[in-house]
C-alpha cells in the first residue's frame, strides 16, 4: 500500500513444470487524487519467460485495473530446477521515482531426460572395449547406474565408471569392457548379443538401453580343422582294415565310432553300441538298432552344451512300412522317444515288448542350435525276465461215499457186503499262462502360448524353445523374459501366471497361455536400424569343441 497506488499479486508464489505455464493476476488501484498512468514490470526473471496482458494502465482516482502475468519456462537444461525470486514493480509515469513493489517466488520443477549411445555396436574377439556416451538433457543433477546383461549369461562386463553423475546439459563417456567367459576351441564364430541398461534414481527417468554384440571367434584357425579331419580319415581307414581282416566277435562291444549308415546294429546285453556324432547347425543324423528279445533299450547321450538344442528320438524304421502299419493296427506307438536334451547328459530307458523284437529301430540326434557341436552316445540292452509272470491255476475235487441199507423184509445173503462208491479222481484244469506286454507310455506334453506383442512396445524371450511338435515335456522348467522398447515399461504377466517380474521361471505341468502387458510412458519414437546390431529372438547355446568323428557321420 502506498499513498499513490495499491498493488497486489495473486498468487505471489507459483510452481511450474517446464514446457507448461503458470498465471498470476496483478491488481493496481489509483489511491491518489489525480489521474495517473501506471507502468507494470517484472524484474528478476528471464524476459523470454514473462508475458503481461497489459504493460500500463491509466486510472482515475479510486479506479483499479488488472493485468494477467503468464510465466512459461522452456523444457531445456538451461532452465534449471529450483526457486526463482522475482519482483512485480508498478511505477507512476508522471514521477517514475514513485513506485510500489511486490516480492514473489517461482518454483521450477525438475524433469529428467537422459540419452545414451553405444559405439561401436559390434566387435569381434574374445573381449572388446565399447564406449557408452551419456547426455543429461534434463534440468537437474542426476546419477546414472550402468549394468550389462546378455540372454545367454556368457559375458562379463566391467565399467570404467559404473555410476557417473551428470549436471544439466552435461555429456560424459564410460568405457565398457566385455569379455566372453568361454571361447570355443573350433567351429564358427559365435555372436553374443548384449544390452547395457542405464537407470536413474527411483521414479525419475525410465531405464534406457544400449544394444551391442561381441562375436567370439574359435581358438583354432580354420586350417586346423581340415588337417584334423584328414588325420581322422586316415585312422578310420586303418580301423576299417583291421575290422575286415580280423573280423569281430558278437561278444565284443562296438568301438567308439559312428555305426555304418544304413546298416542295423544288433544290440545285446553283452554287446552295447557306443559312438560319436559331429553335427552342424540344424543337422540330423540317424542309425538303426535291433534287439532280439523283450527288455529295456537304454540310450545314454552326452554333449558339452546345456540348454535347448539336442533333439533325441527313437522310432520304428521308416524303411519297414509293414512294421509301422502293424504297430498302428495294434494301437501301439511308432515313436518310442521324442525328447529334447536340456542338460549336458541324459539317460533314457525305453521298454520294448515282443511287438518291437527283431525290428529295426531308428535312433536320431538333431542339433537345433546355430553352432557346430559333437555328441557321444551309447546304446545297451537289458533283458527284463521278471516282468513275464507265469500264473498257475490249482484244481480241487470232492469225493462222496454213499451206502445203501437192505430192507428188513429181505433176507440178507450171509456174504453180502455194502461196498461204498470209490471217490472220484480229482481232475486238474489245464495250467494257464500269461505273457506280459511292455508298451511304452509316452510322457505327457503341454503347449505354452504367449500373447502377441507389437515390436514397437517390447519383446518376449523364451528359454528353452518348445520341441519339434510345439510342446513341452511335463515338468520342463521354462524361463520367459520381457524387454520393453525404449520409452515403454513392463506392466506384468497375466493369464495362467500373474506376476510383475520382467523375468519369470516356472514348470510346465499343463497347457498354459501367458500374456505380457507393456505401458508406454512417452510417445514412441521411430527407431532407425543401426548396421551391426544383432538382436537374437531366442537364447543361443555356447559353441564348445568336441572330438571329431570318423567318416560316414
């Protein structure tokens, strides 16, 4: 209040979010006894932030007027978060030295915006050094945490600065050293996709991700493999010559080589079969075995890779269509085993009834990974005599003796005697015999359906993949993981399982349907594909070296 004018600002304390606006009303009343013109100014703020509806008002004594004060703060790191005191000044045009001032306060709210970039995006070697570039485009200080992950858990990550602090508008770089935990001895180069996640304090900035790949070459040069194969071929020729000249007794086990293709191998209790197979990506190789009596066919398989990838099947040979038709007519399965090896080794005990005796069975191994691999196997036979019971029926007989008395009026003969009827001779019924039939019972298999997801909002990873029939064995442990796209977040899983965790592990014990829900916090930006980035839709198994095998496999 002054002797020439009354001035007030409502409200005199304002809070504004950058890119938005706040409005206050300036009230001016002429309390003098003369007509005057009053000028209005805002001091202490950036002029580009301030807008007045009127800059001056002419008032008669006792009259009043208002001017709207609109404040707009840009979304820029230069408009730092914090308190900004300012003054509204009203002065007389007749005498500028006469003025009134009102002290006000503007609070600029913080906002967070961090951009990240990884370069280069792809390197080749057992290790590689990448650079993560970080820029704080927000209006307040922020601390960023860096963490590296890869779907196969095959890489180690080391950061020069794992929690860099950035001021508004500041850019920094942090080196990321990526090291493969294992380097294959031979085979094809193995690409490992990874991501570097940059996260800020809780409830500040959504996590940002940088994607890259490290391609790990084998230790042995490519020329070493042909040389090794040539050596194995020479050894195979020597072994074949020894076998042809010396023969082989039925009581000796098969050597550790692949059985000859197209020739069924007789497997007995004292004559197991052992061998090895080298498999290229997606390659399938088979051999045939025959057993001569009911029992258990025992198949042991081992490889140096864990996870999905090695499909093991035992089925009636397709070369004997009559055998297959006979099984179908009898309602018996033509496929006795169809399993996916999820660990480094496995043993399968397959019961064989008389229906499968002296018939060719095909054992198949398929490499479903994208790397060369080698697997060793053994096939043995175990007779099961105890499962064929021999029940015997027991017959009983009852003998009846009947005596007939002589009537009193009849004169008995002195030498007459009463002779009892001899007992009937018991007659046993024929001995009944029963033969038990071993019929393999396939393990239950279930389906897992994942709801569709638009690639612009996120991705879903699943490990392991389903078998060739699109189903999982009962009790299979499955892991699913959700990866939101940039600017989006993960809400949770619904359907057969409900959870908010991005990574979820569970056992398949029934048919299941699971849906992932994502939420986009900011408008989706169109991503420009960057050459060299490798995104793997599924988990890939490491490529490890195994001993080469003889030709024919």
